[in-house]
């Protein structure tokens, strides 16, 4: 039989709980709501308050050695100084994006599927490790810059939602880096890298592809990739309540969650404010989506069949088991805002980066191949392209496209 606690004990317990929540990471918040993360990926920060393991791995092309990048402290931001010291004046690629959930659902180079990538044996390209520098609370970190032909995948993930099981997902993307090709996704996909039918995926899509569904305006939109369709709501084509993401947003929080005959799309400026619901209702009005047939693999930067023509930049994201409550998601958005994503050490996060084409020069020595790096701050390699144009992504990274 439990004895009644004294008033002072309740006060101490309440203070301890508030302190714990105040320092919680996104996955701590999801766990508190009974919908734990089964995959947690980020190259910018730890997503659990106690996580101090590796966030991602970089590979150096000069000697083919690798380095794991960890947070500067448990629950903290990535130690970008370690990467900078490891990759001075040379090209480094992100080879692994580690799963922080403890399930081992790491993301590695996407294998060929119905579509083959440009790398050896049909694999997709890996992201350049220095191409997406940003700041969290004034500290420099790096995102995952997905160029066309790049992608990551895990076809043997464990603990992820399958069939019609409920799941939640969020991701923070660069709101200014997108295109209209298929498909810049993060989330649940087929385990064989092939299109196995309607309802075999449930992933977050960001971009302005118009092959299938659309929202209001010209995009970009947050939509749900459920296989053989990008969906903005119940109608298979257009749902005007799914808005074009404002052009002055530099970082966007994107949410898709689903359960039995229900899915929801939300979005927000990742630097300020609260979430808005763009759709919350029945599964799409087409065969194969109710019930769902999710397979449980995890993708980043491609479609379920390895369609890899899209572009985008990923900073952090998770997948949960169970359907998160609105209150939990609101707390996660508040946590993201508190991380203070920005494009400079003290600047507003709404600064937009302009992408322009750089002049291709002959230079000296061999020119760079398609999709290779051809310029940027600290770059000492080739500045010309053999069969394409050197295109500026940002001050740190230009690529042959």
C-alpha cells in the first residue's frame, strides 16, 4: 500500500519534472507522449538530451579514411570543428547518418532500385559534407545537401511501422532548396527499392513536383508520398488548403503522420511560431491507401523506387511508432525553434540563399566529373567541369550539374 506523499515531496517532484522537460530533445518529448522514436537522424544536433554517440560519419577522399562526428556534449550540437579539421581543403562525403534511437536504423548510400543512381554499381551519390553549413544557437553545423542523383536508405530497418500501423514523422528542411522532380522524401518506404504498389510508402515530401497532387499556388509544398502519388489531402490532385511555403522561410518544419484511414500534414517556419495543420482527414480517394501497406524501410532524398532527380537539404528528422498527439508535436516545434537555426552566427533564420550558375573555366589539370565539387570556400580541387556547368549552391559548395 502506497503512503500519501507530503506536499514538499510533490513540489520537488514537479520541479524535477519541469527541469527534465525543459532540457528534453525531440525524441524525449515523443517518448513522453507514448509515441517513441524508432529512427532519429540529424547531422546538426543530438535529438535526445542524453545522446552523446555519433551523429554522422564523413569520408575523406585524399586517403579514404573516415571520422565519426559527435555532439560537442550530450544533447548538444554537432562538433563541426572536428569535421573542419579533418577535411581542410579537400572533399569529404557523408557516408553514414547514424540512428540515435538505439535501433541501429542508420542511413547509408542508397542502392539501385527501379532507377539506378550515378555512382558505381547503380548506387546513388553521397552528399558532400561541407555543402550545407548553418548555425544552431550561433554554432556552425552542417546539413545533408541532396543534389540530383544523391540519396540514403536503410532497407532493413527495425521497429518502424508496417502495414496499417500508426506512425509519426517530422523533418527540418531548407525551405529554399527544392525542385519539381521526384522525390525529395524522408520516411517509410519499400524494402526492395521498387514500386510495390499504392500505400506501400508513407514519407514526407518537400518540393514543387506537379506530376500527381498539388496544393495552393506553385509550391513548394509539404505533401505525403504514399507511393504512386504525392498527396496534399483527400483529393488525388489538388487540395487548396495545403499552402505554398512562403518564400521568406529559410527553414521549414514538415510533419506527416498516419493511422487507420487517417493522415495529417502540418508545417511551420522552423525558426519561429507554431505549427499549422494543412490537412487532417481520411486517406486519399483512390484504391490501395486504406488500409495502408507500409513496408518499414527508411529513405532520405529519393522516392521509394529510388527516383533520384530531386534536390533538397535535410537537417534533422525522426520516425515514431504510434500516432503523436497535437500537443506533443507542438512541443517538438517549440524545441526546434529553441534550437535557433540560422544562416549565420547571429542572423535571422529567414535569410534566403540564392543559387546561381558559375562560369565554367578550363583551369589547370583535370576537370571535375558530373556531380563532383568544383568550387567553394576552402576548395582547392578542380574548378572546371568535363561535361556540365559548375553551379553555385552556396558560398561553401559548387557542383558540376
